């Protein structure tokens, strides 16, 4: 699903990732952990085609991303569901409209997907807030909204950047169980978090592995959970 | 695949909801476009009026001529008679009538006043000539006149006609320049407004890109907004200008320049074209601006 070969990335002269080599198999569940500022967001951005590696190779769905045209990048972005660290909502649109946004920009008919949209709203327990605006909802609700928007296009892979960062334990568990559910449906999950308790709590739910990012290096940490 | 601008603008009505509605600055585009349309319609109406007036004068002058006879009192009647004879036997001349002294004085009244001593004033004998279509062969007519009535001077008004035509040509040119300038200003306003909208929505554009929106989708949202706003402004400006023109107090036929400030029949097509042209140029200009902007940012 994702294949990194000696991939490197730097902001200016500051190297963030160096010689990162890793394979993420289709249907796998990966945690990405590491101290704050280690480059987790940077790595995820490469996985959802917001950044391109400076060196080495990154293949997503078997395609070398640096060889893609603008149009192909747009098409590929539609196959990756993203829960951004900073959410990235359009504040002038309602919760429902924000969830439907990926459909809208892909030129899909919203009417045809209405059932899907309502199902998603109740799946993330946001039906009662569907007509609220992003600035009117709580942190936990924002993360659930972001997750609903990430799955509306039925993507093969979901990338989530610290979705539990600003919510309490209980909400964190709720979000994790939604991701587990998606993984059981066959979707590849890559979840960045620095919360080790969250990582431990998945034990017994789905097989998952932990990638640890430190000093620009990515390593598979410990045993499979 | 053929490109359909109407489909582009109206095919997906939801497309521009991704751009947040903005108050003040956004209305300036519409207002500026309304002002430009108003000026354009006004310039067009004025040019139509000038055209009509110039036609009226030029045609009237072209269809008539004057023969002036300057001769000794004793000779005058004979020469007048000979002149009339020559004129009436010339092909291309419809009629030739003596303008009697009273009528001549009447013509002079605006310049000289009405208290003229009619019989002491030496006025030449004038003959009003109505020309047919085509007119007479002026050179041979003049030759014959000089043989039959040496005091007769033929004048076909080309002397007065030239400046009328010259002035109307000049006015037409100025109107054309004004129209071109309004079009240029409208395009500049649209381009600036597109750049402003794109720049102030950087964050939204980035988000849309990450959610899988292509450049053309994003461009379309902005183009749609700006084109519709500029067109609405232009329609409003056109309607206001038309109201002013149509309620213009009507004047008698020969009321000069002001009499012509009206629209009739096919003339209405010109003001109606203004919003259409604004729409087309706003569409093209904002599309170019958006594409350029989106391509320069990754
Ligand atoms: N746009 C940027 N320009 C320059 N430096 C950046 C930028 N974004 C992140 N960084 C730096 O790169 C490092 C890694 O950032 P990030 O990937 O966000 O880390 P993490 O998500 O693990 O906390 C940090 O030191 C951060 O300051
Ligand atoms: Mg981060």
C-alpha cells in the first residue's frame, strides 16, 4: 500500500527524515509514534501527498508519487482519507457540508450519496450536530467530524494525525474503536500519536504494529500488538 | 471534449459554496462593473445619437444645392431665367426654385435681426436646387452655367458637409476609444478581484486541494462567483442607464444633438450587448487569473 525506500525530507537545510525505508501492507494497522517535533506530521503529509520526498522513493498504491502529474495526484488524494492534525474544516460550511466536501470536489452528486452521508453522521454520532458549524462544536466532535469526512469517499487507506491529541480518554477510545472498525473492513490505517496508553489499549482488538520515529529514523518498535 | 461555458458556470450550482461569501470587497466588483456598464451604455447611446444626427444633416445637405446669382440689377432677371432653364434641363436635378427675397431675409433673420430694410439690402438671387439620386454631373453643369449665366455660382454644399462628417467621425472614434477603455478597466477590475479573492482564500484552497479538488474545480468556484457578480453588476448598470436614456425628455425632430438621445428598434441590441460582453470578458479574465494563480502555487 505504502512503500518508502531511503526516503528523505528536509525543511530547507534541516533534515527531518533520513533514509526512511518501510512497507505498509494493505489492510494493516500502524501506529506512528515519537516525540513531539520528530517528524510524524511530516511523514504523514508525504503519505497523503501534501509533501513529496526530497530523496529516495515513495510509492503509494504501487505508483511512484514523484512521477505523478498534477491530475494524478488529485486522483490519488481521493483514495486516501485524512484526519488532519489541524482538522482543516471550511468554517462557513455546516458539519454535514464539510463531511460531503470530498464528494463535492470530486464532482460526485451529493443527492446520490445522501444515505451514505446520513449513515456516516450517525456512525460518528454527529446526527444531532449536522447543521452546526465547525466553530460551534467541541474538540471530540471535531475529530469525529474529521474522521467522517476522511471516510466519505470510501478510501483504501486512512491516515490520522494525532486524532486523540485534544480529547479525553473516553473520547480517545471511541475514536480508536471507529478506526478499528474501519481496519476490520479492510482499510489500511496509519495513526500518529505520542500517547502510549492509547497504543496499548488496542491490544486484543486488531493486530497492529508500532513505528517509532526518532532523529530522522523510522524503526519498528517492540513486538506486534 | 468540447468546452461549454454555460455548463461550466451553471452545471454545478453547489460548486461555489466552497468559497466563503464575503461582504464589502466582493460587492465592489459588482459596483465597479455596474458603473462601467452604465458608462458604456451611455457612450453607445451618445454615439448612436451622433450617428443619426450626422446622417440627417449629411443626407439633407447632400440632396440639395444652391445657385447664387450675382449680376447687375438689369441683368439679374435674365440670368436667373437662364439658370433655371439650364438646371431644369439637367439630368439629376429634381427641381429648381427661386428663393424669394422675403424667404431669404427670413433665413438671415437669426443673424441680422428682423428690422432690415428689405429693399435696400443687396442680397444676391438664390435658387434652391433639389437633387435626385444620382445627382447631376457637377462639372458639365458648371460649364453650361458659366456659358448661359456668367453670374451663377453653383454650390453643392460639400463645403458644409465635410466638417459635419469630420466631426461625427471624430466623435465616433472617441466613443470607440471610451468603450475600449471601459472594457480594459472592467477586465483589470475582474483580474484584481480574482487575485484578491484567491489570495485571501489561500487556506481554503490548500484544504480543498488536500481533499482531492483539482485546479479546475477550485478555479471554477472563483470564476463562477466573479463572473456572476460582474454580470449582475453590468445588468444593473445597463438597466439604470436605459432608464435614464428612455426617460430623457423628448425633443422636436430638429432639436439638435439632444433630440437624438433615444433608442428605437434595433438600437436596443447595443445596450443589451454590454452585459453580455462584460460576462464574456469577466469569465475569460477571471479564468485566466485563477489558472495562473493556482498554477504558481503548489
Ligand atoms: N513548514 C515547516 N517549515 C519548517 N519547519 C517545519 C515545518 N513544519 C514542521 N517543521 C519542523 O519540522 C519538525 C517536524 O515537525 P512535525 O512533522 O510536525 O513533527 P511532529 O508531528 O512529530 O510533532 C519540527 O521541528 C517542526 O518545527
Ligand atoms: Mg504532528
